[in-house]
C-alpha cells in the first residue's frame, strides 16, 4: 500500500467548496453535458416500453444489461487504458452465483443478486491484484487465462449442470409493490433501475479523485509513479469495480433468460464487449451503452438476414475505427456541437 | 542533518561505469547544480536518487531516512520530486488536470473514490497557483499536446513543483526553451521557499550561475570539481573538461 505516514509534511487542501477561485470550467461543462444526456436518455428509456412491442422490450432489457457490462469494461479500457479479455467470466460468475443461490439453494433473488455483486467484486479485485502489475499483451493474456479457467470450471461443475447449464431460474420477486417481474415490461423497468444505479455509481467513481488517477495512469503511468502514486492498487480496484458491474449484468442476464450455461463465460463475449465499447466510443461516459445498443440491435437485424452477422460486424468495426473517431458517441457529440453552434449563433461562450 | 545525502554510489551498465563513487551532501535549502558534458552520467545519477535505477553500491538518504533501492513513488512520498530531461507529460489531459494530479498525489483525498474531485477546491487552487508561477495561466485549460515545446518544459517543472517537494531535482529544465522562458525559470527557482532544496542539472550557464550557490562538475561519472560558481569558473580542469574555450560564458557548452 501507499506510504501514507509522511502525509503531514505539507499543508493540505481539503474539501472547501466555497473557494472555487479558478473555476473548473471543464468539469462544469462536462457535468452539464452529463446531466443533459442522462435526462434525455432516461426519458427515452422510460417511454420506450409504452411505444414498442414485447419483442423490443425484451431486446432493450438485453441492451441495458450489456450496457452495464460494457460501461464496467470501459472503466478499464477507456479510463485506465487496460484491455481485459476476462470480463465475460465475471459476468458468468455473477450469473452462476444468482442461479445457484436462487435456484439451487432457494434464497430470495434480491439476496442472490447482492451475493453476485459482492462475490464478483471480491474475485475480480483478487484477479486484478494478480494481473495489473503487468501491461499490454501480457495483461491481456493473463485476463484471458483467468477467463478460460473460470469457463473450464463452469463446464466441469456437475451440480450446475456442466456444459448444459441450469434452467428455470427465477426472476426478482416484486410482489411487495404488486408487480410481477415475469412480465417482460415489468422486468425491463427493474433492469432499468439497476442500470441507473450502476451508472450513477460509475459516474461517481470516474469523477472522483480516484477516477482522475485512473485517467492519469492511462495517459502516463511513469509520471504517475514519479508524482508519488502507487498505481497498482488503483488499477486493481478499477478491475474489481468493473468486475462487479459485470457480475451485476450477469445476475440480470440469467433472470432475463431464465437460464445460464458456460457459454456466457467464453472469451468471445469478452471480445464482443470490447467491440461494443470501441464502436460506441471509449472516450465517453455513455459511449459504450450506445455501442451495446448498436451491437444488440444490429445483431438482431443482421441475424434475421444472414448467419454471418459477425462478418458484417467485423466490417462495421473496421469502418468505425477508421472513420468515426471516438466511435458513435464521438460522432454524435460532433454532430450535436455543430447543430447547437448553428442554433445559438455564438451565444454560448466557448473557452 | 543534511536534507539529501548521497554516499559512495556507483552504477555500471555492463562494462560501462556510468557513475563512479559519487558523494553529495545537500543542506536544507541548498541550491546545487550538477554540470558536465552529455553522457557524463547526470541523468543516471538522478535516476538513482529518485528510485528509478538501484545503485550498484552506496547509500541515499532523505533527511536521514534510507531510501536506497526504494521505488520512485516511495521516494517521492518521502519528499523528493523530479522532472525529466525528456518530457514525461499527460498528452491527453489539460494543464489544469496534470497539475491537479500532482497536487492530489500528496493529499489524502487521492484514495477517495466516491466524491466528485471538483468538490476539493483546494486541489484546483493549488494547481492554478503553480500554473501562475510557471506562467502557464493562459493555457491552464488547454490540452497538453497543444502547448509549445517551451510551455511543455515549464509544465514538466510545474508538475514536480506541484508535488510540494522538500527536495526538487530538475533535469535540464531549460533545454529548448526561449530566453523569456529561461528568465521565468530563473525567477521561479530563485524565489523557491527557503526550505526547498534544489538539485539542478542544466547546460545553460546563465541559469546555473543565476540560481545555484554550489556546483558539482561531473565527467565520465566522476566528480571533476566541486565548489562555488566562482571557483568552478576558475578551475583549470573544469575549463579543459567542460567549459572549453568559451569559459566564463559557456551558455552553449555541451549542447548536442
Ligand atoms: N539504461 C542504460 N543502459 C545502458 N547505458 C545507459 C543507460 N542509461 C544511460 N546509459 C549510458 O550512460 C551514460 C550516461 O548517460 P546519462 O546519465 O544519460 O548522461 P547525461 O545525463 O549526463 O547526459 C551514457 O553513455 C549512456 O549511454
Ligand atoms: Mg541527461
């Protein structure tokens, strides 16, 4: 851990909100932007089930679940600059914990979900401690190896049905507010609540001093060390938090489909999560969610037309990387900026 | 007690002896320069003192605390901050964000992961103060990769300064800067708080003579001379080894 005993040697800078002398304009602008997008997005997501059919409600539950997963992945990829190929295994872990606790052991689903979240946080933090001391390809391979290990365990475990997995997993019991989550529309709103909570927590994390350290590590870890940061616990905790979100996504996923099998833990899903992040835009907070939406919807559309949807996906990915700097979010923000600038006609002061 | 004490450190890369039995003692508040031609071992010396390279032999102490072989982050937390000869900056961040990170590194809030960083106005304020000192105020909110080379050098120093070190190690801070920027640097270094100890590697003799009260001359990893600026200027061995024919006004000496 960091050498904290010497902190006394300089007068320190504590929370003092009243004296914002040199205003942090960038942060204020970013906050305004976040709130605008969040509120518009939330309104759309709330209105959605009232205007689209059952099939799409279910598809949007899927998008939100993947949205949680890929936002967590982006804490590593976009914010910290670490490429993990092991995140599907944390999603799988969360899924299996909920399945085992709720279906085999008979615990209430809400408790099983909490268990999923906690266990995936702890295990991801542990894996993080072991892997974040490495970088680049080595890090990628270690996370891949861990993922494959979890996958193999899931395949070989008898009491969870081995390769066949488990079925008839219950959804959350919302009887206490008179709702039945087995209805897809109700379940969608439950997923939406989980999504909003997850995004709020993640937002807090990336805005915190801790989150700024992650960005510093991405930009130049050497200088962070020279400044006095012991970087590896930060990276390990980032890994833990992102694994926790994957675990929550997994717990929702198994309720969504009422079943789980080891396929959810394959590295292909980890790779797809990375694709979603990059297509959506890793430099933006909501970008990965856009990527998840694009991915799920396009996959749905393409797979109706052709078996080879992954081929088209590969093509789209290459096009996005080559021509859309910053992914869909980058494109949208440039578009919005141009649009707003024309409308306000220089009314907004640009720094 | 001396602020920084380096005793008998040596370093070889393979057969090449880069630093040979180097000794240095800095009193609190001392302004000390290490000069010498390229390849003399100055940067290697800094790397050893700041924890990036372990010395083969010898001992390094900060205020009596043995830091030999400790990690760079531990050395910095012990109160010694450095800048780099080759810019080591955050290209994708703004000047403000870069400086804030440095300030935050020495604040307990660095571990906080659930409160918005902007609530800690002190970080921003201190960062702004450093930017003003380094004359980076006008580019405070600009991305680092849009700065001029000279401004990047100023930021390189500013980041080290923002760590509020007791001992500051600067590796050629004036390299590639304009005369005006050099003047700013000299002004800044001469107005550092009295209790900050400075170890400076610099080829620009106006900066060295303008800031430092003691100078150590290094050549091929060995100390050739050590003394006040006047003594160094007069030392025949130094003139021969380093200052060359333009002794006394050797601003360009040693530049690659
Ligand atoms: N990591 C290294 N491996 C091998 N040789 C090195 C390494 N770092 C520096 N050197 C060599 O050590 C000598 C001193 O280099 P350096 O300390 O950078 O000198 P200065 O900063 O005085 O110009 C040079 O000959 C350089 O090539
Ligand atoms: Mg050097």
